[in-house]
């Protein structure tokens, strides 16, 4: 059972920084037309670094964000189906 679950969780984890940015960052205009990017401040060792001010920082279009959301929903649904099939008592009714 480990392989499929690990695959789903690893893939979902790849979007963790984006999830944190959606929840906690201020968003600004991206380099590409109709794109946005997170603007954050990283503090390490008492020094701050602004992330999102450089043109090379990752930006997202509405379509790209929607596709990521669709993929995360698919991962959730696949994991839920797997758990329901293999461990029916693990999920609430």
C-alpha cells in the first residue's frame, strides 16, 4: 500500500510552498500578462530577503492556478477512494 500513498503525498507536498503563499503571502503583478506572484519576506539569521520582487520569480496565471487546484482535487479523490476501498473504517461515514 505504501507506493501509491507515498506518490500522492509526495506530489501534493510539491505544492506546499504555493499553498503557504496562497494562505499567507501578499500577491503582486507577475512578469507575464495576466499573471500574479507571491511577495514574501524570508527572515533567516536576523536578515530579511524579499521574494517576489525579481522578474525571474515564479508567477502564475489564473489558468495555471486552476489546473494546480484540479490536480490537487484529483490527488485528494484518488487517496480518498484508495482509503475507502482498502481501509473502510478509516474514514468517517
